C-alpha cells in the first residue's frame, strides 16, 4: 500500500500566502530604481557606470543583511523578523521622494535595500511549516515573490505618467505599510521551528566549511544574481538598443522578469520530483545557449562578392531578443528553486543560516553585475557586453558542476536517479 501523505495544516497555507505577498512587495520595492532610475539618469546627468551604481545600491544592503537575517529567523522565528524588517523600510521609501542629489539616492537606497533581505527570512520560515517532500514546492511558491520585479515594471511606469517619479516611492511606502499589517494578521509562530536557545552563532556557521556551500553560492550568483541584475538593467537596455519609450520597454522587460519570478514555484515542484541536481544541470545549459545568442552585438559585415562589395547585417531583432529573454527567465526561475532544494536536502536543521549565505552570494551578484554592465558599456560602447559577461560566468558553473557532480551520476536512462519513476 502507498503510505498516506502527511497532511498539511491550513495554518501552513496561510503562512505561505501572506509570506509570498510580503516578499512580492519587498522585491517590488527592491527593484524600484530599475524604472525610476531612468528619469533620474537624465535629471542627474549620470553615465552608464553611475546608473549601474544607482540601481545596484539597494541590492548591496539587501544582500549583506541576508546572513544575520537567516540566523535571526532560525533563532527568533520568521514572523517577528519579517514584520520588523518591512516596517523599518517604510520611512526610507517615503523619504526618497524628497531626494535631490545623487548621493541622497545612494544613501537612502542603502536603507530601502533592506527589503531585499526578506528572502532569507521567508525561505526557512515557510519551509518549516511543510514536510520535507513538499519543501521544494513551498520555497518555490514563496520565491515566486521575485515577480515583484515584474510588478514594478507595470506599476512604476504608470505612476511616472500619473505624477512623476516622486509619486512612485510615496505609493510604494503606503503599500509596504499595508503589507506589514496583512502579513502580521495572516502569519503565525511555532516554537518548534526555532533552533535550541543554547545554540551559539559560531555553531550555526560551522557547516559553512562544507565546500558544497561555496558551489551553491556560485550557482545562485547566476540564477538569482543574474536575474536581479538584468531586471534592473533591461528597461534602459530596451530604451537604448531599440529606441523604445519607458512604458513599452518596461512591458517587454517584464517578459523576462515575470516568468523569472512566477515560475519559481514550478521549479520547486520539478526539484521535488526529479531532484535538485538534474534541474540545475539543464538550467545551466539552457542559460549557456541563450546567453551565447544574446551576446552577439549588432554587426554590419562587408563581403567582397563577384559583383562587388555587399554589406550584410547580423543581429537580434526585438522579437527574437525578447523570446530569448523569456526563455532565460524561465530557466532561471527553475534554477532559483533547485538551488534551494539542494539546501533543504543537505542542511535541514540550518536552512536559515545556509540560505542566508547563499542568498548573500546571489544578492552580491545582483549588486556587482549592474556596475560591471555599466563599466563594460562605457569601456566598449557595446550594450550586449552585459550578456558576454554573464556567458562567461555560466561557463564557470558548468565546468564546476561537471567535475563535482555530473561525472558521478547518470542524467539519462533507467539508472538516472533524477528521472526515476519510483523516486
């Protein structure tokens, strides 16, 4: 007889729903500069590198805070940590509408960026409400809050048209405050989910000596760090490369951001069924192919023919470019979920701590990459150099994964554990 599945209490679903809502709003706020930064770039006279720094500044604090937030979640519980975190960002979001100088936005952006640390709170918080066989699904659904990036691309341009860029932080502050209330009313606490009171900070960090953690950091720096970086970068990329308006550019950029967030839940289900390793391996290969094609710059080639010189144009048109970005977003959605399935499988008693470290690596990727994108564009004048950089980073992960995992397992056929009908 097939064993009866462990029943999931209604309380767990309530926690998952309000936590996902909270993370969606936090991510929307975290990605604000991806749209608001475009009129600010013109107003403040910023170059590409300065624009990259502006968009990346919130990502810095949202990344650095992830490790302590993960540890505090293990120790104090996700409900109180998430509520306090969201509440302290409200004043900073509101004050942004009064900023006038470049350094004002950088300083305020550091405080607004705290919202990005919410991932390391919610991931262990929701996972512990579900049995291990469903944790990939739970973390995937919660991680779908990444779609807040796409929500920002719909909401911010509309607010820009309605009242200028200053209206965006004012509305976002009100939304964040309302979300704090909804989250507190719908969430719960369970003392059984906390680590023992006598556990020391140093005890929680001992598992970081495991080299697998570093590998998971590398994977996540691509699927999450790359997602954050391109979400911040793509609106201005469409404006510059294809001459679109901010509204149209934001709509097309959402073709990457939306599936990259929403489909994370599907990635969690696939990781539960087929295993984290198999899903991650195929994600890396799809990323490699997409980034190879996206890296090719707009090129005019002159060829000497029997009838004289003929010029050919080679480059992606807007439709093929958007289709590749859509596919890349899907792949990274699956990859974000599969990396955290690795963590829940390998570190069930320290999900908060390890997810904080891995989340830090991903967030730092999202901070560093936009600055490098801007520097490369200022240096080379080639916009697709951003994808060339990402292509190289994916190569590192593919090689690393092959030598540490793929050589030891069979990915296809009857002996492939990741695709076993019985597993």
